[in-house]
């Protein structure tokens, strides 16, 4: 009987598991799993690429948010509801909005 190291045994076990997975799981299921993995890895890249300048109607304070406000107390005050691609663009835009600079 041939002696194998622990690493070789683990590698062989992993190889057998992969082969068994490939044989037992239908192609459609494997494609769905692969697609889900790709989406989960790509999701952070799409995290925050939209910024709005909003004003709290009660405090009249302007802030930058990463999601379009749904609360009735927050109003989008950027010109024509402009959506900025970066936070820096939103900060620059906020400086030109009269309702934000008159405070």
C-alpha cells in the first residue's frame, strides 16, 4: 500500500467531491449557482453610484444621500432632480444650490 501525505489525501477527497458534484447536480442548477456567485461578487461594484442633494423640510438642512429619499420630510433640491455620479459631484452641486447656501 502506497503511503500518502495528508495534503494528498485532502486533495484526492476534494477531487472526488467535485467529481460527485458534477455528476449528481444538473447543469441548469450549476449554472444558477455560478450566476449567483458572480452577482454576489459584482454587487459591491454597483453599491453607491447615485447621489442626491436633499433638504430636510423641518430643519432646512441640506445633505447628500445615496438613495432617493422616500420620506415626505426630505425633498430633492438639486436642479431638475439631478442625480450625481459621485459624492464629490454632489458636494460641488450642493454649493451652487441657493436653498443650501442661504443658511
